[in-house]
C-alpha cells in the first residue's frame, strides 16, 4: 500500500480545517454575545433599541404586547418579547 499525499490533498485538508474552525468560532461568539445581553431592559434601553418614544413604550406595556416588571418605580421590559415583536412586524411588512 503505497499512498501518497499530494499538495492538492494538503490544500483541501487545510481549507476544510479552516472552515470547521470558523464555524466553531462563530458559535462561540454568538453564545458569548447572548450571555452579555441582559434579559430585562429599562425603558430607556427599549426606546433606544426600537427607536420609539416614551409614549410608544407605555402603549406596548399597557396593551400587553410585552412582559414587564416594575421595581422601585422603574419599568423593566423582557428582551425576548421585544425581539419577537420586532420580528413579527418584519414578517408582516413582507
């Protein structure tokens, strides 16, 4: 059994290896990014994220479109609900 490894074999192996490494790095970066983002946002963060007015944030809360908590007079909004609301509006526009 005389098998030879050619330069083309090495090149293909290198490309395959680099592809796998990039895939793993992207997954790690996504998981780090998700863990850095807080689950609950203050009203100011919501306004900045969605580029809306304080009244619009209040309407989302009063209309029951997003979960919220009131802690010592400050409202906190669930990031997942806000993202879902944003994604739903994108799909409606299509």
